[in-house]
């Protein structure tokens, strides 16, 4: 099932192709909203195109890979362009999306007989999802009460 790894890598490269356009903006926080809006618009258009090209099984892999790459790029742009208050949150998004994508790619390359959509570990368990939500809530709560 090396095809899973190929589709995932193609989705990553497809999403990363338009990343050089990030360097157009100067780096104020207002521009982050423009970048995020543009990411979402581009994601929708790429997903529509991907749906026309590959079957539904591979579309699910491509969609998850593409979204994880888009989240990585959004985290990178937050870490790079936003003020230093948001640096840790941007890096957190980068590390989290890299973990999930790396887990899928490692399974696809080294254990292809057991590859499935659950190899992304996006819906691992209720406890995992609660921990992810609480970590984001904790970050924004600390940032609100201790902004420095």
C-alpha cells in the first residue's frame, strides 16, 4: 500500500506549493487573518480538484494530508508573522500536525499491511481529543490572564 504514502506526499506538496506567497506580507497580525482566509479558500479549491482526480478512499487520505499540511503552514505563519505572544501557539500547531502526518507516513512506509485512515491518529480516543481541546483552552487562558 505504498500508494497511500504517495497520495499523502502529493497532498503535502500540493498544499506547500503556494507557501512562498506567505513572504509577500510584512508580518503584522492583521495580515495573519488574510493568510488564514486565503488558506481556507485555497484548501476548498484544491479539495474540489482532488475529488475529481482520485477515488473516495484516496480522497480521504489526500484530504487529511492536505489539511494537516495547511494547519502546519498556518501554525508556521502564526509563529513567524504574529507577535511573540503567539509564537508558542504557532509552534504547537506545527508540532501537532507534523506528529499526525508523520505517524501516517511511518505506517504507510514501514507497515503498509496495517494502513488505514485511523493511522493518522486524528480520532484516537475521547481522552486524546479532550486533551487536545484542553491544551488549546489552557494556552489561551494563560495568554489572557498572563499576557507576557
